[in-house]
C-alpha cells in the first residue's frame, strides 16, 4: 500500500504513530522482562557503551529526568555491579559513571537479543522494505523533531 502525504489525514498519522509506539513499547517491554532492568536502565547502559563514561548530570540531561532520579538509577545499577562511579579528576564535585565488565556483558546480551530479533524478522522482507525501514530508523529523530542535546 503506497501512502502519499497529500492523502494522509490527522487521524491516519495518529494511527500510524500509535501503531509504531505500540510496537516499540512492546519490543522494549520484552527486553525489560527478559533482562530484569527498566527501560531507563537499559537506555543508560546503552548510552554509556557509546560515550564510555558520563557525569550523573549529563545522564540526567540525556534521560530527561531530574538529577535525583538519575542518581537513583545509577545507584541501582551500581548495586547490580553494572556501573562504577568515581570522582571526576578534573572536577572533584562531579561524579563520573562508567560500565563495569558485567555492565559491558549485559549491554552485549541486550544488543545481541535485539540483533537476533530484528535481523531474523527483516529476513522475511524484500530489499526495498528493509531499505525503507533502515532509512526511516536513521531519520526518525528528524521526522519526530527530537533534538540531540
């Protein structure tokens, strides 16, 4: 089914976005159930695998949560031995958070789980559909006007 912008109504967009939200929500819920981590904890661990380390303040900004909430998330992950905290040598008032070996292993397991599901499911689609999926995923932040901060 080919959808053109001139034919899309507000109701169509609402349904499409809800369908996408529902799919992503259920996909992420499965990971939450499988790994015993909250969505925010999984996101934080995946963020740290990319950044290497981050201050609690920058984690608060990335997660879009108050500083005390980010501190609680980090404390829980530290209790689980997935992250390590240390004072920032450049600013002793700041605390840096990084992944432990167990945290790196957990992120690897989460990402492998995701990879298996997505590649397994994409293998049943034709090249153009896969290309469209990848293009949409790459441009989703722009389509939704979500800024990187």
